[in-house]
């Protein structure tokens, strides 16, 4: 049976109250999946408890949506099963998404390190996905909470605020726990557990780090100061290291450097920051000592933000007004080592309310990497952030949303066509 006949059969089923596919969650992954499945001939209903969907797209990138990264690959993702994401990412690349952007005549630019943003507004990406869903005749149910999901025969039955929905396949694209004020819930994890799938422990990721109030007091006046640093934590396979901008806040540290390292940091362990741009601070200080009559803080201000130079001297118990030539070499070496390797142990994070994504999620060992379907539950799929695949900062998580959504969308459409062909 051809695609047109498949679509007609699917839409007839939808009119009768049964869909080939129900996609739960109308965010990046959910809309992409629904569009691909619908255009592939499946009848699709897209359900979301929010009335204003895709808020994560809307607020990302300062309202311009960092929609992908040209460098996206398996090495840019964290998971208990690190090879899982390889298949989907290889089959739907950043170039594929750019082709979709060109189709809808959306202009974009590269900011840095492969990060791509809309020239105008994130709203353009949302409208593009809506249009793609329209091409697939996707049925929308927004402002529609789901109270229960159960299996009835070969179908899934969803009890929703708008009445029951029956579907041959269920795709869970409900996201994680990050940013609850825009509607994040744990429903995806609950559905996984209900059907016997494991969930890797979740925690906030891409999130600012906080520090003990008293110990952080010398640095509170630095709120708003920003500089590029090298930052690292962990060891071996769990190690992370980045060169990015660091931002001081009243409660701790933020900025791209800290958001990146937060995904690797574990409670009780230190992070290490090189404040000296990879140069040997001890060597520089000793060189300067020879002919300089400058005071310590003034000299440090040549390489560091002035406020940081003052605060650093205070926190280290040094007299910033002391002439450099009066300081012992040993003290300068100790100071240099601290500047190159500032070790500090965060007290915690700003939590899910400030986290951009959720680390952990549905255990990928329970899913097919080719289709995103649960190995032990036919026609149950999990995609996007709800899955234990977490990207770095910089557009990687959106690329995972697109790639996993396409993988599942193609799979459910193929299954729908096979079902129709089998009954023709």
C-alpha cells in the first residue's frame, strides 16, 4: 500500500478514536517525532499538559535558540551507556537540521565553537516544527494532562483530561525535571518504571554551583565579574575539562565554564580552576619581581579583573598593597600555584530550578539505539531529555532531541505502514 493509502487508513482510524501513535510531550523531541511519523503516513496525536508548548525552545539561547552544534557527536554526551547515542546522531546530523531550517527560510549564525542560533527568534523554530506537524496531519491536544497510561491488548490507553486516547504506539517525550516553573514533571520516569524499565539516577546538570556562605564571603563582591578559565573535575572516565567563561555570582559560580563542569561534578569532590589562561603564574610573578616596584594587587590586576585581584589577596591572607619585590620567592611560588590550580569544593548546585537539563533518565540499556523502542515492551518509545543521554552546553541537547525524535518517528511510521499492509 502506498504512502497516500497508508495516510488515509491512519486518518480514518484517528476519526474512529484510535491513533497509530500517541506522542506524549510537545517539546523539541516530541514535535520532531510527531512530524516525522505523520509525514511517514502514521496517524499521530501530540499531547501536552501545557497550553503554551515548547517553552525550552522559546527561552533557550537568550530567546534565539541555540538549536544545534556543528561539532555534535557521541563524545559530547554523557550517559551510563555512552555508545547508545551514536546511531541516532549519525543518522540525523546538524546538517540535516540546517536543511530543514533552509526549507523554512530561517536565517541563523554561528556564535562560537560550532554553536548555531537563529538570527531572529526561537519562535521561528517552534513555528517550523508546528508547520512540519501540519504537513503530517498531526492532531494536537494541548492543556491536556494525562492521569493514567495502561496497556489494553496491543494498544496503549491514555486517560487524559480531554478523555481517553487509544494508540498502537506510545512515544514518551516528556523531558526531565529541569526548570519546573515551565512545567517539568517526572511523568516520563513514572511511565518507564510502570512498564518495568530502569531509570538511571537523575540530578541537575548544566547548572550553577553554590558554596558555603562563610567561606564564599570574600568573593561575594565579585558578583558579575566574568573571565575565561580552564576548569576541570573528576578523573579517568568521569573526568571533565573545559575552557569557557566563568561568572561570579552572590552564591557561587556560574557561566558556561561552570555549567559545563557541573555535569561531571560529584558532591564532595573538588573542581580545579586555572585563572591564569594556561600560563605559568609562578614563573610570571618571579619574572616581575626583578624590576617591579608595583604592589601585589596592582600587578595581579594586569592579568586578572581588578576586583578579583583584590579579593584573591584578601582570601589568601595577603597584603595587596605590599610591594612585589618585598615578597619571598616561596610565597610567590605558592601564590602562582594557587592561581594555576585553584581547588574548591562546591556545597551544591542551584538545583532543578536553574538547571538547563537533567542528567540521568530512562536507562538506555532497556532501549533500542536504532528506534528508541523499549526492548521488553513493544511499541513503547522514549526520546529526548527523558532518556539517559545528556549533552554538553552549546546546542548538543537539541541535536539529541532532533536525532532521537527522527529515529522514533521513522520507526513508528514504518510499523504503522507494516500494520496496514498486513491487513490489506
